C-alpha cells in the first residue's frame, strides 16, 4: 500500500483492547531496502522473478545465499469478505522490510528427512506468495482445524491473524493471471518454488510425494498447490531450522492489542478502502443485524476508530505513537567456506551446537562432562514413559501435545513428532525413539574431543 511509504510513521489503535498500544510502520526500513535493491549491479536471482511481477507492493534484495522479500503485508485485492468464523481481527500493515523481511534460501538443500505440515509448523508462515503476503499452514494453531473448511478465510484465502496481520492459508490462485503458468505462485521457506495445478510447461502434474512436490526431469524439486488439502506445500522437502514450532528465522508481525475472541454468528460482508488509502470500513452481519468498523489514518500519525455494533450501540477510540514494529532478523551472514543451506547458525555467527551439547548438563547423570550411551538411553526411557500416558507402548500425537514429562527430550519429541515416527504410523514406539536417539548419540560420540564442528540431526534444536 503506497500511502504507507509517504506517512513515515503509521499508528493504529483498536478499541476494545486492554490498554493503549500502537504500531509503527518504519519509513527508514522501507527506504533502506529500496536503496539496497537499486544498488544491485548483478541480475536478480531466478527466485526473484515472481516477486518482481508485483513491483507496486514488493521489494527484493539478495546476497549469495538468500533472497529477501519485503512488503507491508497488505494485498491489492479486497480482504476479509466471506469470512463466517471471525475472531474480530482486522488487517493492519506490517513492516516486513529490512532486517524484518522474508528470507528464502537461494540454494535449497534436501533434508535427510522432511517434516510434514500435518503435525508441525502450526505457528508462523511456511511460504511467501508472489505478492509478498505470507502463507500459513492451512491447519490453524490448534493443530487440527482446517481454516478453509471452518469458514475462517475470505474469498482470496486469507484473513487477519492474532496480531492483526493479514496472511493466506491456501494457495493465492488470484495471482496466476499476472504470473502466468511458467512462474510459481509462491516460494516455500525451504527455498523450493510452489507452482499451480500444472507444470510450468502446461503438462499435467503426476507423481507427487507426501509434501505435494516432486523432482522434474532436470533434477529440480518443486511443490504444487491444490484446491483441497494440503492446498499449498504439505511440509518441507528441504532443510529448515525450527524454533518453537515455526520456521526460524522469519519476520515478526507486531500486534497492537491482545488477540480478540470469536464473534459467534458474524459474517463479514464488506471491506472498503478510500482512494487515498487512509480510510477503511469493515461491515459484518450478526443475527440478521449489521455491524460496522470504521478506522481512519490521520495526518498527525494517529488513527481514529468507530465501532457501530449490531445492537445499535456505538463506541469510539483513538491511538497515538508507541511501540516500534519489526524486530525480526535475517539469517546470520555466511562466509565463503560455509555451504549454503548448511548448519544453522547462532545469532553471533557461530555454528549452532548439536542438540546433545545444548542439553548435556541435563542428561549427564554423573556430571563428568560427557554423555554415555547408558545416560542417553536413560533419558529416552524417562521421556517415553512420561508421554505414554495410557501405557500402551506408543506415544500418540495427542499424548505428544500433552503435558508430557520434565526431561531434556520432551520438547524434542513434541516438535519433531513426524521425524521420530519413522514408519509413519501416527504414533511413536520406544524402538523408534531409541533409534533416533542413538543416531544423535553416535554423531556426538564420534566428534567428541576432535574439536570439529559437528552437524546436528535435521531440524533438531
């Protein structure tokens, strides 16, 4: 939305929230990224092609390892209309620029074992659409609800999330008209492109794997979107780093209030924006009566809100400048000796320690500074017994998402359920947990005392 670039600082406040908070869209971040884009003398990488089709809303920057995609998170198409399960969030611009831009690997690397979106990545985005809008897992953060089938999405497959950040949950089919069949609709955050219902050359799609992707005749892997689940990439074929159940790093959306509660029976019927892009109106119907939310961006940097409720009451509120937006981080710089897509890095640029080294003190029973095989297996047994609540010799997905046990491996089992579930049965046996733990321990023991930088198992934290 171009008016954001002229405002310098945009402040929005929503009534009904607990206390006054505000949101800044930083002109500085936008201008810096724009300068970096203009300063490139080399040709843009291939991955930039779909994003360059939307110059009015997307900025791109790149280095040897990543493509950075910047936007304000607000698409050009109408938003919110058609939602029948509304949590009273509304679209607010976000500052996905500069260090808070989206990072897409330019040299994606296949993972030893991919991770499914059916049991992982219920937080944050898993892809970025060509128009700069993030795409979240179609299964919402409760781990079971299909947002499309639940009526939570608008006519374009998106909605405003808990941070009042607009994003898609299904493929952005509306972009195909501008992109054409030869360009992808989006890029997954592991660096692989996501095409539509046919191959780039127009031929039919065949032989998709569990992540809804495949390798073409030239050896290049890509995903395909679909009209039914998984709608978008069904997980990650490529290596990604995971933190707190989400791909890491990725930009931060900046909430202006606490997440609101659903409004039962409400259906959003209209969303309008003025020609100068400073006034907004959202209309909805609840129990046959109309409700309206109007908000206006003021020249002084504030926003006025007026709520006309279905019961006939009206309330107003306004906000002023407050907390800065942004706060995300790009991947740490990589030196020329590090393979793109290689070991995850810490914020200080040092290689991230293997999982065992990070949890050594917790598992080192005799505190001799080393982890023996017996100590590793003791931790496995402790973790398995704690999760196997019904004592049937299997850890189900529900048990893994439950309280579990206080142990070093507890978080690992919960975040990497699919990776541990080697046979894909939907549950974890003691043998499966032991097998993966032994692979980790063997890598740890082989590197002990060598001073080498050992690589951790895929996606382990």
